[in-house]
């Protein structure tokens, strides 16, 4: 049970890493793709600018002269602010988290051109923002990776809210948790040779099932909803793992019309993200929605934190949805941020975090940039970063398929950081 939870959290963390800018809009083809769908959804789906973002491939790469055995190996830190030095305001100092990767391998995106990649990130390089909020992660993990800071009352309230959205009878709904039963605990205890860490069997999710619908809310406040049997979509809605952009756009329009109560947003924005290729040369896109009611900052926060995602199974049926609502109650403050140009200078200076097992190859290989929040479960703070997409020349395939590695530069002004990452080029 605990192993299954770890796999699920890993999958969720990978989904939380989205972004990049696409240079060509698809409005011209949207109407044809939607067919019978209401025209109002065309405007909601079309990004206001070239979008960018995708689900990364975490993999081991055979990079020439670049071997890596540990994620984040070779990262060092400089300290831009001496102890006791006043910051420009009374905002608390922030620490860039180390070793927060939750996946083996490195974060990379395979595409023939950076314009293959798309998303609806509200930020673009013309966006003018002087500050963005930073939040302290309500959850923390000890050396045994056991979580603390869990709010089970909030989890139950969230589960009941989702059940209500799905017209489930909350009066008769039985809520359980994922505590391993006695037999599972005995097996695990034997594997640990009797030395099971204290708290290892504590629950990490609550669960409710009714009429073929299962809701599971985990400690990160992600509600996973599964349908048994899976739901068939109308003829003309092709919802598969390798569906085209236009196919996925049409499916998103149908889902928005059919499940407004589950999405539960005033002004939902379709986010058709992806466009990267798998090893079989199949291009993949994914569906989420986020709220665009409110300021640009609120839209950016909703895009990264408060989302509803839909998933297909191998038969092309709708079988699962996720509602993301991480705990952002502990706001540290609104912090001044640097520009993308300033972040580029830091990138070229080696002030970045990456899982790519080689140094940034040079300015000429920078293919794009977007602004994202790193919100993995091991982050101490949810804070903004610039994510640069850098072509890795050694990884280009014979057919021209390129690999774009992700390099992160803190977007918060350096005066507010107790440390600044410095890559020293050492992979040994």
C-alpha cells in the first residue's frame, strides 16, 4: 500500500511540472476540431500568445562526457547576503531547496522544434510583474521520508466537496483511509527486519466510494477521482494517449460542457499542454483547466496550483480526473522578482538548478523560457523560477528529434535568498 502511494505521488509530482512557449497559435484549426462544440469555448481554449509547456520525460541519457549517478550532483551555493545584512524590506529570507527531485533521470523534452511544445501559461516574456507571492510548504518530510503537517480535517472537507460536485450522497458516504491492514503491516515489518520507522503505517490518504465513483484525497490535497466503468465519449471525440492537438481540444470542449460542476470555475481556461514526443515518435497532449477570474497574479497561481485534469485509459475512455488544491495558507510574502533577461545572465553564469547531467552548453542553445512555480513535495517554499529550455546537442537523433533540457533560475531577487545555486561542472 505504501509502495503504491509512493508511485502515485511520483506521478502527481511529474504532472505538476508543466510549461514553455509555443510560437504558433492554433485558433485557425480550433473551429474545425470542435465541430458541434459551442463557439464560446474557442476563445477560452486559444492562448493569448504563443504558449509553452509539457509533461517531461525523466530518463537516463547517454550524454557524451556527461555521466550522473546522483540527482543535483555538482551543485554548489554562494551566499549573496551576509548574515545580519538588511534586506530591502522586512520580508523573511528564503532558502533555495536542495535535492528536491522526485524522479530518477533528468528532466527533458523531446521535440523536432521548440515550437512543437505548447501550453496556456498566463505568463509570457512580455509580461510585466514586479513581484510574486511565495508560500511555505505546509508539509515536511523527515529523513525516513515520512510526512508531517497533514491536515486530515481539510482533506475530509475537500473530499466531501468533490463528492457534492459529483452528486454523490454525502449522508451515506463512508470515508476510510489507506492505513495498511494487519497482514500488510506484518509483511512490511518483515522486510524491514522489524525496524519499521515510527509513523510508517500512518495514513497518507482518505478514500470514499459510491456508485462506481472512487475519490481519494492525499496529504498534498490532490483529489483523484476514478470511474468504474470508464466513460465512453461521443463519436468524434478521440481521447487517446497519442491524440492530435485538435482531437484533444475537441475532447476538452466536450468535457467542459459535460462536467462544469466538477470543474467548478467562473472562467475556466483550457490548458492543452504537451506536444513533446515519446520514444515511439508519438506526440502527446494533456488536458487541464484553471481559473482565469481575477488578476494576472491570481491566474498564474491558479495555473500552477489550482487545476482540474482529465485522463484517458488505453481504450480511449475517460476514466480519471484530478483536482489539485495544495495548501497555500502560509504565505511568506510578495517578493520582488527579476526579469527573464536578468535570469538569462544568471543562467550563463552557472546560477541554476538542473537534473540534466551536463553543464549548460551555451547561450546559442537556449530555446525558450517560462516562469513556473516549483511545487514538489520536498520544496521548503513554493516560489517562482525561470525555467529555461536548452537544446542538448549531443542528444539530437538521426531524424532530427532534439532533446531540450530544463534549467531553473530563481526568479526572486537574490537579495532575498540565503543561497544561490552555482553549478560547478563536476559530475563525479
